[in-house]
C-alpha cells in the first residue's frame, strides 16, 4: 500500500508555547523517525511518502486557492499512490474536505460527471500535537496520550478498508467530508455528521458502513485512475485555480435584529457585498425549515432584505437557502415567512449543510468561469440540487 501524506499544518504538527506549526521538512523527518516504525508494526508492507509544500497552510487563514493547491497535489501524484491522507488544522478541516470532494470531481459542459475519485482521500488532524520536545536542543518524541497518533492510525485503517471518498477521520469515526461539521472546540470527539451516517467506525479494527458508501467511480468509465480522466481533471483544476478567488460566495446568517427600512443591517450588508464584482453567490443561513426575515413583517416585497436579494438575483448572483439548524431539510414554502424567497430565485438546499453549499457553489462558479461553460444562474442552481459527491440526499 503506497500512501501519500500531505501535511498542510495544524495542531497535529505544532510545537512550543504558544503552539506554532513545524516546517514541512521538520515534520517529515520527525514522522519518519518516530511514527513510521510504529505504523509498520500493524501494516508492515505500507510505504509512506510525503508531498512537499514550500510553506504550511494555516487552517484559520485557508483560502479557496489553497483548496486548489491541495487538490492539485493529489491529482498530480494520483497514479503514484494508492491513497492520500491530508493532515490539516481543525478550524477549517470540514471546509477543505468538502471543497476537495467537489474539486476532485470533473464536470463537462452539460454538468455531467466525467471524472470521479476512485481512491481514498482522508483528511485528519488532532486537538493536541503529535510530537513533544523537552528543550530546544532535544530530539522530538511522541506526545503521549493525545488524539494525534490515534487519528493517523484510524485514517490509515480507513485507507486499507478502501473507502474511496473524501472523508474526515476523527476520534474513531470516518465521516463523509462534505457532510461533516466541527461540533466541539476541545474534546477529542470534535466532529459530527448530523445529516448523514458515518462511513465507518474504528475500534480494535475498522468497520466500514457499506450502506453509507458511494460507489460511483469504482467500476465506471469516469474513474480517475484512467489516464484520460486524470488529464481532464488536471486541466479543469488549472482553469479553476486561475479564477476561484475571483468567484466569491458570501455567507449571510439570519438573526434577530432591528429591521427598519433605514437600518436593516443585513440588507445593507448584502447591497454592499453585491457591489463587489467578484461576488457571484450568496448562501443564506435561514431559521428552521428555511424562513428568512424579509425586512417587513406585513408585506415581504416591501422589505429591504427582499429588495436586496431581488437586486442580487437580477445581477445573476446565485442564491442558495440553507438552514442554521444542523439536522433536517430546507423547504422555504413551509412557512409564509420563507415563501417569498422563491420570488428572488433562491434555491432550497434540502439537507445540504451550509459549508457544503458554500464550497460547492464556489467550485461550480469557478468551473463555469474557468472552463467558459456559460452556465446560467438557473442551471447552476439546478446543479446545486444535483448530488455530485454525496453532499445532498436526492
């Protein structure tokens, strides 16, 4: 089993007080000298290699172009390895995992999948560091009783189980990357998948949940292992990377605030944002089943928020309606307070999480722009409701 580990930074590779990330070279050397031998006691035949980023990527400061950097590392070395493990900070781990699931899916002009993942890509990290150092001159040792080594073990076990998806492994569970959510800031059990079952559980051994897995590319002409499909995706990633930071999606969460016509803060925010040429999409985080305050309790069309989103739609900005609630479906027509959203062409996200919706829309907009597909906002809205990587229940 040939495994490529992509170290991007994060707590798992931090040292010192305050914690700061190790350089890639220092981390690789420590991993080989301390961790590889431990892993080989369980998997003697494993071959571990590392990709080579010039600098670490701080999880808090990750940008969409950084997602492309990680995806490109995977695609460029896809033929050389059987699986990939991405070591990442926990702050934006679910964002990166979700984005990778879409970036590693090739689409043609008709929005059809023409290249799909057929090898494991597991994203993991830890709440505490992997290594300890007694002094600046002493050698590194394993930091005992942390979650770091257990998460690496679990990710490798998921790789051996052949989970051919982008997953997030944390605290004995493998979750689908675009369904995962960080739900605890400090506990080892930090990630959940509220709207979809875990892909596998690791106790003494790893047990896949076969009913929850995807098998889209395993026996298909779209599999990335085919050289022509890798070539398609490499080209698409080049095009995406050129423009992904120029296809911005903003996140707007509803909350109780004074909604007068003069001082509707949310409406002013939207109006200000859509004046920026790069803003091409809006993710709404509505209340409950999809209700969002229009700015007028008596007549939705008189509200500033209604008018701001109407103006956004008229500028061909794609609007997707998600919910702040972590479990359940979005249906804006459930209540009158949300039914007005169809007038501004907002698309209900069903059971897709806001993180998945934002990363998916960001990637779709970049594909459209970079590949010059000339998709209409309505077509992109339809793709948002199409299951591309297990992110939405059809």
